[in-house]
């Protein structure tokens, strides 16, 4: 019996070692192919968003990859992949979670499972590897304390305040789309019922309190945004880059949503191996820590030990008590597709 057990254990050990060697060989081959391509061109992955800057620097230093980025929204990225096809100018993009399945449906992605695949939760990835979240974000408020003296700490506070609220462009931006869902959840709605949020924003529009300014670092710096609805990592990054004393970033206490962003590799990429290597690095420990340095919560957080100074950049965990993930992905996919029309009919037409 002992001999059989020993043989079984040895067989398992050999199988694991063989698997590890094969994986290492695959990564070495991928690295060699990426080095030969020499470049990776991205969309929607600018230096200032989630600290992509450090990842592009690392890929240049480690693998000799030159990089360029064109910033655009999730919907624009997918449209670009579809329009350019074999004339692709982009290899990889970063889109909101709801847009990952849309990209797959439109046939503009190619699959790649990084070596850390097993450490990504099932809810955060496509089973074939066409998309997987690299980091999560929760909808937060960023408040200009120079313009707003009574800081809103909940959606209920927003409703009764006097300041303007910048929600962003729900027709193209995942951040704005998830902002609507967060409001709906806080007000008793869900992925298939966002009417509470539409009613809320319609009331702001009627009062002249809905701002069409997009809450970006530029509009915040210029003082064009009083209260912005943003991802927590964006709000923290904007605050730190402009002036930490000017802004407060917080998670609304009555409810929010946690989602995230996924890389999508262009089916028609001119540098497909470089794009796959970029995803590999983004999901590595070093790549995940880079994202955390940009205030984003890494998808592999449970398997990481963040440096104390990086952990300190994130909001206190207690603020996330009423934050919830998307529970019905299919319903939310359908709702998010209909949202631009619903927003126009319910909200924009009520603007003063």
C-alpha cells in the first residue's frame, strides 16, 4: 500500500513539475515573440488612469516594448477594433466589465489566460479568457471642498443638497454607467430596475443641478465640478494629483457598486504577443501592485501582500460596508445597453 501511495505521490509531483516546466517554456516563448514585435499600442489605458504609467515603463525596461496610448471610452474602444479590423492600430484596450461580453459578442477579441488565471474569481472572468478583470473599482463621490461646504456622504445627501452633480457620459463611459447602477442600488433598485436612479437624476436635472461636465482631472482642476460621481481609484488619483486639501473622496454610505475593468486583446492586433505579455504582466504581482499604486484594488488582492505605503493610498475598508458586486450580469448587460436611450428620455429631456 505504501509503495502504491508513494508511486502516486511521485507521479503527482512529476506531473506538477512537468506542467510548471511547460508553463515556463510557454512564457519564455511568449516573451521572445513579444520582444520580436517590439511594441504594444493601447487604447483607454493612459498614464494617469490606475497608474498604467508604471506598467508601461516596466514593460519597456523588462522586454523592450515601445508603447503608445490613445485615451477613449469603453464603447469607443470596441467600435475602433470593429471598424479598423485588419488595419488595426491598437493591440489592447481596457474596458468596463459590462463591455467585456459586448466585445466578445462583436467578435473583436482574442483569448489569453495568464499564468495567474486560477487566482482570478470566476465572476471576474470569461471562461475562455477573452476578458478578465485586472482591478476593481467602487463608485465614489469626489467633492470640491472649496465649492461645497456641506459634504454629501450619501445619495440621500445628494438629493437634498444645493450643489451641482457631475455624473459623466452614460452613453459611452463605464464609470458613468456604473454610477447610475450604484444610485439605483442605494435607492432600492437593482440590475434590471434602474428607475429609482433615473428618477433621482431627473429631479436633479429639473432643479438645474445636473452638470454635463465630465468629472475628469482637467474639469476638477479648473473648478468645473462641485460633486463628481467617479470610481474610487479615479477620485483618489485626481485628488492626489491636483491638491489633496481641495477634495474629499468617499464611498456613499447608503449603497454603491463594485465592478472593474478588463483588458481586451484585439483580434486583429499587429502585436498580439506583446498584448498577451502585457496582460500577463498586468496580472502578475508587480503589475497588480502598480495598479494599487494608482488607487485601484487589484483583482488578486487576496493573493498579494501590498506594501504598507501602497495600502495606505486606498480608502478605509469600513467605507465599503454597503458596496455590492453585480449580482445579475445578464440583466445588467441588457440594462446597460438600453441606458443611453433611457437616460436621454428620462433625464436629459428634463434639464433646465
